[in-house]
């Protein structure tokens, strides 16, 4: 539909927001924006969002900051 890469990247997010009738709170809006940013960043870096979130939640529950994954890992 467009040659603009930024618009193509935003399109799934806009459709998701429209189909779900947005959220009912400011916190919900923040969560959606943050999780979308995280997953798109990981996708562009060639990493699995599921694996990243799994390791992040595991390190948080174990209270082990040294096991926290970063977005800049190779």
C-alpha cells in the first residue's frame, strides 16, 4: 500500500488497536505501545520475542538481575 517503511511497520499495530477498540486505561495503552516496540525491535534484530520475554520474566521472578536479557545481545 505504501513504500514508507515506518508506515508499514505501524500498520499491524494500528489494526490491532482498531479491532480491539483500544484499551480502557492509560496503563493498557502504555503496555500495548511498549510490548509492540519491544517485539518489533527484537524482530528487526532477528531475535525471538517469546524467548526474550521468557528469560526476562524468569530473571525477574528469580530476582537475578545478572540474568536479565538485553536488546543488544549477539
